[in-house]
C-alpha cells in the first residue's frame, strides 16, 4: 500500500509560522555574536560618555538647569540604539546577498509584508537590547529617572523602527560593502552626531538651529531626552508626529521594494 502524499499546508492570510521563524532566525543571528552586537556598542558608548563628561565638566557643567551628564546620557543611549538597529537589517540583507543565500529567504511561502515585519522587528529588538545595555552601564554615573514613560518608550521604539527600515533600504540598494560603508559613514553617522546628542541646539546660530530641526535624529534624541529628564529643545508633539510620518513612509517604501524584489532577483 502506497503512502499518501502530504497535502500542501494552508497558511491562511498570514504565514505566522514563517514570519516568526524568520524573526527568530534574525534575532539568533545577532545573539550568536552578542559580544560584537550588544556588548561592544555598550562599551563604545560608555567611552563616549566618559570622554565627554570628563572633558566638558561632568556634573559641574549645567545645561538647561541639569548636570551635563544627565543631559548627555539620553542622547548617547538613543544614538547607540538607532545605529545598531540600522546595522542589524543592513548587514543581514547585505551579507545574504553577497553569500548568495538570500534565495533561502525568497523561496519559502513568505509574503513581502511578512518579510518586512520580521526584518524590521528584529532590528528593533537589537536596538532595544542595546538601549537596555547602555542604560545599565551609564546608570551608576548618571542615574536615570523616567519623567514620562510613554514618551520614552514611543521615541526609543520609533527611532529603532525608522533606522531598522532605513537599514533595510540600504541593504537592498547596496551591491557591495563599499556602498554600505558609504551610507553608514556619510549619512547615518553624521546625522547622529549632529543631532544634539552632545550639545543643546538652543545654543546654535539661527541657520543651524533650523537645520537641526530637519534632522530626524534630533527629534528622536530630543523626544527620548524629554521622556527621561523632562527637558526638550524642540516641540515633542511635532517630533512625535514627524517620526510617525517618516516611519509610515519608510514602511510603505520598503514594502514596495520587497514586492518588486529590488536587487534581490536577477
């Protein structure tokens, strides 16, 4: 008697199993090298904190009526968070393309939307883990007391999501590691450093003050700093709306690129 053939599995409108499997695979990918992906950013950020705190007066110097270290800590946490959310998705897509195993992701019955959710949330997960690690490392030197929980959680999540989606776009666009390095060194890093992380934009000349408000990193850091300290250099509501709009635009842009198979298929 012959063995009956297995019927094709019906996944329904959403392939939850495939989505979850890809998400877990992406999380395990960076957890396998946690020293590089979580602990190294923590140490680097702590060095930034030590250098700037010692060079610029530490607890003696005041910004907006608070010690400089209290002003500095939220910006450094957010900067590390966003940079690592970007690195997670961009490196995953780029390495898969270079090694030729991107086909292992494209062949299973996973829709572009499911691919997008899995990759984006994996990047957010890494960003949030880095945020927790950096906050724990900085806490003994600049005790963190949350002023507004919703604002803190919203801005750290929105910042991670935006940079995770940006990393996805960069990974799709890049055809070699030089392209990825160009995006990181000439776009992400300058915007992160010129965002008010180490200084108050209120002290900038009018032109540069206005330019800072065109930098999405400014809204991420300013909103997160408000969530932790209650201090803001800009309009928190405007920043929250702007980041939400950017996230939605990037989400639909990434979906369109994945649906086309942009630079994923020959």
